[in-house]
C-alpha cells in the first residue's frame, strides 16, 4: 500500500497533490466561511515551532512585541494614497456592532501600518524615542477571490514588524536586517535556501519606498515568496504626523520599515520539500521528529517493546518523539501515514532487533534505511536529525543553482521558462513592459539580487538599455 | 518625589488609580476605535509570560492547539437558543467584503463554540475520536458599552479550550480539571489565591449546563472573575449534529466543555496586587524581575559599575534582569519608575558597596531593604524571588480569609458588604430574588464553593428554604 493511492502524483496535477497533502496529513480543513481555513493541530504545531524560533530572533534584535486593534477606522486607510489603492478592494468591513449601525465603518486589518502609526505619532516626541522597534503576532484579513490553504487565505496568521528610525540609512539597515533574519530562519528552521532581493516598482508593497523579499523554489518549478521587508520611507510618517525633535533641536520626519512572514511559510514547506509520498518536514519544525513503531506478534511482546521505546525516549528529552502503539492498524498503514505526515525519522523495533541490541531506522528525506546500535541511540539520533536538516538544505541549494537559466531574448526566455525555475535576464525596468511580459509568458519579476552589479545590458524583451539582470519566474 | 504625585491614591478614587497605572506603567494605550485597547510592550510581555506557562499546562493535559476562523456565519450563532440571546446584542458584524455586500453577514467571533462545533461534527465519527481536546489562542470581539483597559474591552486576547467527551462524567471531570489548572496557575504565576465554585443559573455562560469560575479579591474589596470553565452538556452537540458510534454499536450524542482565560488576568494582577506606588508584579510574570541601578559620581565610575552589573547578570541567566544605565534621570526618578512598574527587586550599587563587596536590595512587595553580599548574589536573588511569590500569595490568602463575612439577614448582609469583600449567606437560588438582591445591594452571586455541603438553611433575603451558602460581592 503506497501513499500514491491517497495522493495525486505531483507530475499528474501538482495543485491537486497539494490539496491532497493538506487534507490527508491533517494540516488544515475548510471552514463554512469562504476562503478561511481551519489550522488543524498538526499544522498549527508547525506554526508554533516556527513562531518560537522566529520570536526569539526578533527579540534578540531588540524588537518588542505589542498588540494593536483588529479594527481600523476607514478614514485611516485612506491617508496613504498608494496604500489604500492596494488594499481597499480586498478589505472586510464592519458596518454594524452592538445592534447599531456604526457612524464610521471599521476595516478588519489587512495589515496594521495605519492603526499603528496613528499611535506612533503620540509615542514619538524626541530622538530619545528612536528607534522604535515593535512587532505584533496577529491575524489579518484580505478578501481573496481564489484561495488555497496556507498559500492564499482570506484570514491568515502572521507577524508584522513596524520600526521607526531617525534617518533613511538606519531604515535601510533595519530593512535588510529583517530580510537577513528571514533568510537565516529559512535556512536553519525550514532547510530552505532562498533568493534575496528587491522587488520591482510594480510588485512592491503599496505605500513603500522599496520592498525586499525572499523567494524559494517549489517542486513544480514555480517561485514562492514568503517573507517581505519594506523601507516605507516617510510615506506614512507624513500623513500620520509622526515627527521627532532631533539632537540639533530641529523637528524632523522619521523613516519607517515594516516586515512580515505568515502561515504561508507552511505552504512553502509543502511545495518546496514534499514528494509523492507526502510531506517532508525538516526536523526543526517537525511536530514529531522521530516516530517509534514497535512490531510485536502479541500484546505481551508489545508491552515489552513499548517499555523499550519509553526508555529510549527518556534518553533524549529534547527530541520530539511519538510512540505509535496502535494495535488496530497494520505496519504498512503506519509506514504510509508517517511518511505522509513527513516525520523525519522512523524507528522500527521488534523482538529480533532488541535481542541484537539494534534498531531499524528510516529517513524520510532520502528514504535511506539503516540498522543502528541501541547503545549509540542518543548520539546517533541527535546527529542524524542535524545532518538531515543540513542534507535537505544542501540538496535544495543544488536544485536552486541548477534552476536558474539565463536568457538574452524572448525565445531563450520562453525556452528557459519551459524548463521550470528562474530565468535571469537583463530587463529595462519599465512597468508597461513588465505587464506585457507577464501577459505573454505568465512569468513575473521576482526580484533583482541584493548584490546584483550594475552593467550595460540590453532588455531581453524591449531591446532597450538595461542595467541589471532580474529573476523572473512563474509564481505562487 | 513619590509616585503619589503621578497616581491618584487608591483610597481617593480606585478607578482613577487603575487608569493612572495602566497609563503610567505603559501597560496599555487607547486606540482610535472605541473600547479597543493597544497592549504596549510592557503589558504584552506580562501576557506572553502568562501564555508560556499556561500553554505548557494545557499541552501537559493532552490538549492540542489549533486555529479556527475569525468569522462566524450569522446562521451558526442562532443554532443554540440561549447562546444567541447572550451574545447577539454585543456582536460586530461584517456586511461587506471584497467590494461587495455579502450574501450572509459574518459575525466577528465573540467566542468560538459555534464555528468550532460545526467542524467537530465532521471530525467525530466514532468513540475512537474521543475525547477531542482542542485549545485556541485568539482575539475575540464583544461590543461593550463601558470599557476599561484589560478589565473589559471590545477586543481582547484569550485562550478557549473546547473538548468533546463520550459521557457526562468525563465532561464533568474535564470541566473541573480546567478550573483546577486555572487555580494552580493563579497560585504559581499570579500569586493569587482564588475562590473556586459554581455560578448561579443567572450568571452562567449562555448555552452551558453549568459554569464554574475562579474569583479573586481586589484591593477595593470587589471580586474579580478571571477564569471560567463550562460543562456545555449536549446543548451544542444536538443543534450542530455531533454524534459518535460507541463501542456498543449505538450512535450517541457526546458531551462538551469549554474554558477560557483572557487578558483580563492583567487587570486582575493590577487590582489585586497594586498599591499607591504602582504595580506589584509577582516575579513569575514580571517582564523585569530585577532592576540594577548603578549610582556613580562620574561616567568612568558608571562604566565600572555597569561592568559589575553585567557580571552579576551573567551569573543568573534565567532571571530577567534590566540594567538602568541612564544618565539623564535622577536616582529618585528611577526608584519611582521601577516601583511604578512593579519590578520585584531593585538592586542599587555604588563605589562604596562594591568596595564592601555588598549590594543594596529593595523588595517591591513589602518595601523591605537589605544589604547582601556579592558572593552570595546568585543564591540570594534566586531564593528571594521564590520567597516573594510565596509571601505575596500568603498575604493575599490572609486578606481573602479575613474578607469573608457571614450574614443571615439583609441587615447583616448590607453591613458585611460595607466592610468590603465577600458575604457568605444562605440563598434560595431563585433567579428573581437574585435580581432583587443585585438591585438593592449592587452585590451579585459570585459562586457557591465546589465543596459546599448541603444543609438546611434559610435564605437571608427571601426567608425561603435554602440549602447552600453562596458567596456574594460587588464585582468587576
């Protein structure tokens, strides 16, 4: 019995494969409200493990958590022109409350710039109040037409950092600090190598001076963005009247950043690491890192084996271990289920193994099996889990490197796109051309690398002068 | 300079004292949306410390976290008759989204019974699926007319546990397990002794079979409820079509519980422990457990003292220590500020102390000061923080015990109420009488103790037969 029975193969229909995994691995469920998902315990635990680690990184950077209201007065959203244009079409609006029609309608936050910065203007008076470094873990709502669990949902969970600085340079540094934090987090916790760079004018956050992002390569050759960091310039500070008295006695307008990652990261994990047998979870974010499956011929033998499992578990208290002591399902069923759920290591042990003082161990990522000595258990499992994260990352890195193809004209561009992954090409950075490229090829500008040098080039599409090579791809 | 300058004395105007603390200790701020508060970093950190510990207790009980949608279809709320009567008047309603009027209005969740149980009916098929033990950390919205930060706000943060069981007995056990968990948490983390008991029919959760609660005694003699646990009976399972195939092959309707605590606990901390100098935080939930204030005559001396502080801090990495190295404010200002913020221990050190190998230490709770040896630093501070939690708890316990007065008629009842705290009296449990008592005395039934024995008594108010003594008090 293979999970292929339960999962549509990736090669057949990647989108259906994705939905199958979300369902069968019990990550999320659909709710009665269109586009809103229910995050099930197994999926939510992944989110908690992500949160714990990222929250630590955020605090280490001196950023403090706070909580701002869910509701935003409609008039706030309209204060920054680009921002309202970007978000107004997709907001949910509370018009009635407490049995009455409200005098001013309230927007359910799609992002919190406006509600936060209204308050920031009260908190910031002098240079001593800067930098102001605040983060919030919250739910946000964007009324999307087409939704998919984790990847695009009407309501999602995220963190949003919102900082204020005395100068543009400090805001630049903070924008990149957050981006680097996300890239490091993706490497250490998600085993995902990412491209880091700047978004085009067309793709940037509405209201930002510029937007930076991280993107990873999915198994279907598409790119998935799952973290952004914006330098907001003074675009919000001005309409929200944020100013500070500087050391030199002058009143100045500060510079701001905002940055966020969301439950979309769970979607990224699935599409970047998953295979035809199910999820592949990197150990740092696996709710169960090791599953132990005792194989017994009767209940007495099972009791003994379960005792062995408990002893082994106690030796490594920091590792998340689950003992599968179910009698009502077969070994084949169990193997399939734990592969489907992406558990990094599966231990099988029977009477024979115990007599030989050994354990059978199977890796989820590369399907390798081995026999290990019970005496070395603690060291072996600790080392192996670390090794797996590194191996998954390195394999993904090779895949990413092999999936970037250069193109100097449309024909090459389309041929490269056909192979999946990224096309790197000189691009004139003209928004109109960008729109045409997207309409013709379905590919969008993903980013221009942070360290991309300026050279004299020719736009692959318009033939106009171009100075930087951009990454293009079909995207989530 | 005393904090009395900044804070209205409790004896003068307790409500104003409360609002002063919330503001001056930077716990919360008002937002542009009526009744919605902004939880500032210092206040939010208290919430995080509460969450961390309580989340651990919840997981230890085998309850798993999940996340359900913010929005509830209007038709769901109306399925349980009492429930909708209780909540309909105070809901916020989304009528428009994505630029269009919605076909069915969406309620912003005031509590999640209905949205969760709709899904539970899909998840539960057989006895093997029970018990189902789910918890959610979330924001909820109840449109309140009169609001006060933390104590009663339109939006607040909470956790809500929602469990399903095969029998009433199992639901009874879970209801009390959750209540006991809250009481233990209140003792260990908040240093708060609580009364535990059953609510009256009038005061119970709308839709529950019965409600249990914990209540603590505030400094103004009022009672504050800050945790409830309900046995919901089959009241929701029936309209939401939750049923399971039991071992005996019969289809049965399960029994449910729900239980929650919220950011109101921060309000409870303030009103139960605070004094005229500000907050008094029990060490387990203090964002800063120890503040170190170096006292130097010049910058060079300050540099040396700060180095000493860092060395001391490194010796106790698990203790949350802040070093106050500000030059621009006076020692008096610092002392007032840290007292206002309720920091449990304040260390002062100058050149003289260091030469004598000693530190000055001041407790926030009882204002005791002492000189301790630097050599014993690590042990002393660790022991002292534990001792403080125990001392605060014991003092509160004595206060609580001394604040329960018995009454056998209305005159005694009113006299007892005048003294503040609880009045314990036989009560006939007639809802109409309960209403009259409230109108006449402003006191409400708080609870009847879990272990209250049944006896033959006479209702203090109606003169009718009564079997149990209830706790009455004015309440938050």
